């Protein structure tokens, strides 16, 4: 939860906990859905395991958002300032 939300911040672990619980519930429901069961076996087996998908999300979060989601605003601020406004 801290990895997803961001270590060293006050609201990072709260955000990570909410996101973790949401993903856990949604991935469990998705893994047992007919959409996953109708896929070929090479795709349906890993997608039917919610912990496998959640682990993949953790790996991608550490790779692409090393400071967690809480630090995303400060990391994107220079990019947003560099983009011209649409006005």
C-alpha cells in the first residue's frame, strides 16, 4: 500500500490502501468473469489469478512511479508548465 501510494508522505499510504483494496476486489471479480474464461488458456490462466495481476501492477508502479502516486503531481508539474495552455 505504501509502494502504490508513496513512502514518506502523509496521504500516500491512505491512497495506496484505497487503490489496493479497489484493485483487489475488482480483479477478483474480473478473474471469475466470462470474459476471462472465454480467452485462450495462455491468457485466461494468469488473468484468472488476481494476485498475479496485482503483483504485476506493483512492479509497474515501482518502475514507472518510484515515489508512488502521491508524488506524481510534483513529478508532472514541470511538464504541465512546459505545455502551452489551450486558452
